[in-house]
C-alpha cells in the first residue's frame, strides 16, 4: 500500500534536515538535497513498518500543507 506523506526539508550551514510532521520522531539528514530525500524516504518506510494498520491510518489521516509566501518588509 502506498501513502502520501508530508515532509519538511530545511537547509542550514551543516546540510539538509528533513522530518515528517505526521510521524513523530521520523527524521533524517543529508549533505545534499538528493541525499536527504533518499534518506527520509527510507526512514519513512522503516517507521511505517513498525506500525499496525490502525496506527498508520490514525497517523496519516491528517493532511498537512506547506506554502511559501513572498513578503516585503520595510
């Protein structure tokens, strides 16, 4: 079964950090964007394997959206 899961990826001076708001504690990092996306996908798959079907459904029933806004500051 496949699921759509929201992931937040942040970049700082040390590389990239990713986490899943729906899956508490599911996070990863990488030196590049490609590394972090591969790493978080693996982390999600492993995390979901530890859950029962009911737990997966409960955690993944929330829809999370992210947006980027451009704002001007005086």
